[in-house]
């Protein structure tokens, strides 16, 4: 798992996937999220705009990243 720092105390799921290099494009993220292939803290989340906070762990396609301040 990789720690990925963010500016501020919140980032949206779609933005974080790209920032953490878990996806190549925003379109890819949209498809993966909608199809249920993305988990946040171990649970599937299909909301691209979900707010993530420090400590949240995002996983997709066998790779994970944690939000850190």
C-alpha cells in the first residue's frame, strides 16, 4: 500500500484515483467506480464524488493507496 498526501482535509474519490496513479484516465476511473471495482475501506463504493479523508484506503485492481495529510 502506498501513502498519498493530499492538500486540505478532503479529496473526491475520482480525483484521488488519478492522483494516486491507480488509474490512467478519468474515464477509466468513472467506468471502474460505476462497475463496482473500487473499494474504500474494504467496501465497494460507486460514488465518484465520495469524499475521502486522511486514513481512508482505496483499492482497485489489486493496488491500494491510503489518503494522508
